[in-house]
């Protein structure tokens, strides 16, 4: 009887946990649904927004939000979504909208620059709200990093194909994905990294530089000054992470 009682308690707790997870994901899904209209609204703010590129941007957003919702269902430990995750979702909305000029091949515009700048300015607020609301989680940190990576890639691709900067700038959007691919071949690179403030600073520097490259008028001297600094900062930051993982391998 005692054994049965223990099993019933365990099943009850597990059922309650999964029921709570479904409720949280339901709230997240509702916000994500509204966010799809936000993608359209933000895309219409940008110049040259044909129906097909806007549709692709909404599809990309829907897939990304679905993946995020599934990850939340599997590992999110709290019973509230919180402003931290809503803000990261808003950033995903803006990043998805920025795909429209990239797909349509639009020339650099201040509207694109402004949307990208807003997406960057919101970064950091999600972490602050997570700590303030007591909703910090591995899911939230991963969600934030993945949206940062998507923003960097979209900005890098747009700068490469729709400006005169050159194709080399695509490299600025690839470090996170190159790191992930390396982890598939080298298991020790899949370890958990410690929090490091300098990593966040380098990420902001990377994104700020990529946003600056979207400006319709960008002095060549600024490119010459910024690009080597950002490249060295990225190399240094990733080298620190790789070295830490190498020393911590088992």
C-alpha cells in the first residue's frame, strides 16, 4: 500500500507539472499568434514589402515560434510566461519582419535601420525582467541567444547582398552556427558555458556594427575602423569559450 501511495503521489505531481506546462505554453502560443500580425505590421513599415516576401517572413516566424513553444513545453520550469519571454518573442517578430527587405532585395533604408535598432535595444531587457520577475531559466537564456543569432545572420545577409559592404560580412552572422556545427563533431564543445559579461558585450558590439552597416549613408572610414575591431572581439570571445570547454572536457 505504501508503494502504491508513493506511485500515486509521483504520478499526481508529474501530471500537475505537465498541466502547468500546457497552460504556460498556451499563453505563449496566444502571444505568438498575435505576434504574427506584428510581423505583417512591422513589414509594412519597411519599404518594398510585396505579399510573397511578407508571407515567407510570417511562415519563418510561425516555425520559429513553434520550435520555441515546444522547447518551453519540454523544459520551462515556471508557471508564468513573464515579460522576459514576451520581450524575446517581440524581438523574434522584428527579426522576422527584417527578412522582407532581404528577400525582396530592397536598398538600405532608415526604416530597416530603425527596426533593427529597436530589436537590439530590447535585448538585455528580457534578462533584466527575468531576474526581476524571478523567471530566469535555461529556456529563456537559450531563446534569447537564438534570437540574437538570427538577428545577426539576417543583418549580415542583408548587408552582404543589399549594400556595397561586400559578401565577407556574412561571416559576422555565422559564428554561433559554426560553433554549433563544431559541437556536432566534437562532443566536448557541447558542454554548458558559464555566464560571462564580456560575451554579452561582444554580442552587442557585433549586432551594433551590423546595424550600422544597414545605414543608407555610411562613411567608408567607419567601416575600416569597426570591422577589424569586431572581428578580433569575436575571435577572442569564441576562443575563450572553446578554451574553457577544452579544459572542462571529461
